[in-house]
């Protein structure tokens, strides 16, 4: 007996135990493999179990649109097009290799010290941002941003890393970030802090270097954590520099992104 | 094997008859690990002979061997059982040729042996994981019968997987 003599449901069951990359490769093997490897039965398993619930919170991506897509198209749509959820302050996407959930907490949902005082922080709309508003730093002495994410919304048994997604102004209003490091930290609420001290505008030979995301923004890793079963409450991602020894200016914050670390 | 009459809990024996007429005498507790047999026992009650026209003796024997091992391992109450079962499952599927693997999978599916289906599908999935298209074809002896140009087109559509 050959694998091709198994009922298609059986081959689909097998295929759903592989991963998106394996299924895409399988679709090139033969027409039978293709029909199974592209099937909704397989891709439904690669989507997060609660994806319906999550994307139904989006106003710009109505059910009438996504329910008519094949599950494979929907999968890749969600990898390539983060959808805005939660009052427009958060975005949701899928990690392409694993299908795990990625979220970006938009600047509006980050608690920013002095964020509501226009003298210090301004809210502007940038054409290159997924969110309606980003936070632009005029100047502060006390630099502090904290994002809270509930671990129960994240994929389970997954190591996540958090990234600050930002830009620095190119003009004379950029100040401080090449002179002193800021403290980045990711931890569960109430647990010990593991702090990284990094420059957001390092000279070229200094590590870590912020990475270009390819969407006009830069990112720098803030830390990582392991989400076992979503029962660790809140995870806090923070940026701090509160020594008040220097003035800070010219930072533009789009948000803080949480995405799974690539399997090693 | 019949159970001793001196024990207070006597185990009922079922007779399972395969498509080729081969019969197996199995303890009820073992056979009912298979959902389909469990249903038949519950629905039909007193019937001791169960005919299974879709499974031949060779594969039914192997399925029952698996059930027996799992039933025995699970009667011991210590926690090492999961480990023992895992180790034994690994041995069970390790040297199966593809023909046997697929026949067993069909049998396990027909008999609603969920755990065994999981074990066997996982084994086949492990033969696909991380492989190139040509390696998958070779593993499963599949000829590509796409029309000319079609394969290239599908490759392009899924180009991400080939990066």
C-alpha cells in the first residue's frame, strides 16, 4: 500500500502535523499532495485555535471578507497584513513559520510618563505607521514607557521576545540617545527584573544595533520570556531612563511588538 | 489464555474475527481501548463474537498487540507509565515499512483507536518534516504528474517555503 492510497482525510491529518513550510513544499510534490496540502482541513490546524475570536475584534477586516477566503490564503494574509484590533491601539499578525500569534501594542496603549503633556510628548499621525497615531518626543528628563500584555492572549508553550519599534529624528532635535543608554526590561508582573542597558542610537561599532524592519521603522530587542500556559498574568515591557541627568529628544515610538522567537 | 476463576474480578473475553477469518480472543478491557469495539460492546451487550470485515488478521493482530501493551502498562499505577508507553510506542513504529504503516493506520482509523492513529500519523508526518520536494517524492515513491509548467507555477506561489 502507498501513501497515495490513503483516504484524503487521513493524508490531511498527517499533513496537519507538519508545519506551514512543509505543507507548502508538499503542495509541489504531486496534484494529490497539492489538493491535500492546500486544504482548509490542514490550514485550519496551522491557524491559532482562537483566531476567529481575535480577528472578529477587527473592524477593518470583517467576517464577510475572511470567511470567504481559503484557510491558506487567510493564513498568509494574517502574516503579511497585521490587522488592527482593540480600539485601534493594537495589531495582530501571525508568525509565518510557526503560525503563532504576534501583537504590537501601539503607542496609544503604552503608558508613557508625561505622555499627555504636549510640551513633552506629541501625538502625530505618520503615513508609514499601521496605527492612527504615534508618540513623538519633544523633550523630557524623565523617560519612561511601559506596555502591559496579558499572557493569556499569547500562544502557549512559546518563547516570546519584545521589541521597541521606533524612529529617531534626523535633525538637530535628536538628542541624548547616542550619549547614554536606556534601560529595557521585560518581566512578569511582580517578578525579578532582568534589565538590558542599550543605546537607541549607538555608534556603528557598538552592539546591539537597532535593526531596520523593512517597513520604515527600526526595532531593538527589549528582552524575552516564556509563555507556558498563559497563566502568568501580565507581562510588562518597559523602557526607562530616570536619572534626570540628561535631556532626551527626538524619539518617535510606534509601539512595542511581541513575537515568538524562531525555533532553534 | 483464560483468566483464573479464583480471582474475584473475572475478565470477560471477546472474540474478534478479522476479514480473513482469523479470530482473536481478547480481554474486554483491552479490546475496548478501540472506540469502535467499545461502542459495539455497549450497544450490543451480550454479543461475544465481533466480526470486523474491514481489517485482516495480520493488521488486527498488530493493533491488538498495541492495545494489550497499553492496557497492561496502564494497570500499573506508578507514574513511569507514560514513559514506558512512549518508549514502547517508539519501538512499535520504528521499523514499520510503509505498506504496514498505512494498513495499520487504516485499521486503527476504522476501529477508532484514537491514540494509535495519533502515533501512526505522527510517524508519517516525521517522514515529511524538513524535507525537500524531491526527498518527499523519493520517500513516498511519488511521481510528479503535473502538467508542464504547472510545477514551476506552484513553486512560485509557495516561494517562501523554498527560501
